[in-house]
């Protein structure tokens, strides 16, 4: 008998809509999740330096939603609880320490807030983030830790798959990362003097394999360090790792040399890899999604796959027709170990008949 497939949803406890409808009503939210057939809820427990549970690391941010009570209720109702941990996205840290910000290859900071990252090569920040996750593991004890923004900065959401590779903005080219790459064993050796001083864009284009190997090593080492710390603190909580939806054939292998991600570098450290399959936004059709899932799956099943998909609208994306939604989700469920919907507000605010049909599709994907 197979384990029940995870049908999850993301919930943001500090959002105005959640607080308006579920402040001091954690039991009601649990009832909604059960009614909709979800057996996994993914929830951030902090935002930058604002924590929503008692911790010695920061003053608790007061919101009328009791995280620890909600965690207990999830356990009582057999709903798995995944604590979302944003890694290199941290606007509050950047406000305090602007010098920590990652730069894009045009050597500029990005104006879009969700694309502003702390430098992945800032070792002091890495230590701070690991300490925060260890603290959360001790105080909340989630069933999973869901690592988000665990990559080098790439503005992937803005680019359909037919976009020319040279148009994509990615990082990081702050001095920390540049010096770390230059000092690493992956930096191309014996470069001619004129190439050693060449513009960054030229160096990137000529030495993508070395850049990919270095970036993947930086990201996977952070995950390994985190797992070691969790084990040292007797908190061996399985990891869900969010990835971009790209595969190796997209944008000339950019999943490695732009983002620093790959199944072989992250899979051994994860219980689940979670590619963000926002198929309408990135212009993917069913064939491309199937190919992407094949890329991220592990034929030896040392890790599972748990894609994250939108319920309806992401940024300026229009809700997909029901037939397209049905085809795509069923394809995803055929090749995955579950799915996580982004996010609960969209589901509960969707009063159309399509929402009920969509939920039927999800329920049909559950198996034992």
C-alpha cells in the first residue's frame, strides 16, 4: 500500500486577507484545509527579521494568528506542516545592510522587490540563516523544512521559454561572489591577460561550465551545512527544496550557470525537490512540462518530486481554461509524488464553478 500523495497549499499568516478571515480562528482554517482535501500546509514562520513565534533571535512580531497553536492543530488533524524558510531573499536584512545585496550581471541592483537577494556568498549571512532555521526547528518542530529562494538570483518569472538567453538578468556579481569564484578551484586557470580583465558578460559566456560547477557547489554546500546543524541539534527534519522550472536544455543550461541548481547537486540532500511549474507564466505547454518533470525526477527514487503550481493568477497571468488546467495537473500528478498549490487566498476567493472542478481533479490524484 502506497503512502498517501501530498496535496498541499501555501498559506501566508501575515497576509491581510488571512488575518481578516482567520485571526484568532486557527480551528476554522484547519477546517477549511480538511474540507478542501489538503493533507499538507506550507507556511513561512518569519519574513526577513520579523518572526511570528517566540524566539531569542528577534523580538516577536505580533500578529493575531497563533503559529504554535496552528502547528498543534495540524498534528492533531494529520495535516503535515512544512515551514517555509526563505534563504537569500531578505529585504529587512538588506535595509539594515545594503552592502550585502547581490548584483546582477549589469552590476546593478534590481528594482523589483522580490528579485533583490542577499549575496549567496555572504558567509556571515549564511550562518545567521542557519541559526534561524535551527531555532525554528527547536521551537516549532515542523514535519518538513521548505527551502525557498535557495539559489543565485535569476529573474526567471519574467521570461517565457522562447526568450533569448542573453536577455535574462541573473547574478550575483557583488565583490563577495566575484572574489569567491576567483578563489575557487572552479575558476578557469591560466587565462590570457586580456580575458582576465574582460567584461563580466564575456567571461560568463566563455566559461559557463566552470560557473555552473561553482554556483551549484555554493548552493549545495549551504544545504549540507544546514543538514549537519540540524542533525547536531537532534532535529533531522526532511527538506523540501524549491527549484526553478527549467531543465538543462532551457536557456543553454542556465539552470546551472545562472541559478546554481540541479537534480544531482540538490537531490541527495532533499526529501522532495519542488520545481515551480508556473506553466502559463513561462509559456510551457504539456510536452515541455513533461520534459521538465523528467529532468527533475530521480529514477532511483532517492528523493521525491513535489511541484508547486498556481491555482489561478501569478503576477499578470490569466487563469488557465479548465481543460488546460485539468490536462496539466493530471500530467503533473502522474509524474510526481504530489503537488503544492500557490496559494490559499486564491483558492478560497475563487467562487466560480471551476474551483470545484479543479478540486475534483486534485482529489482524483490522491492515491493510497
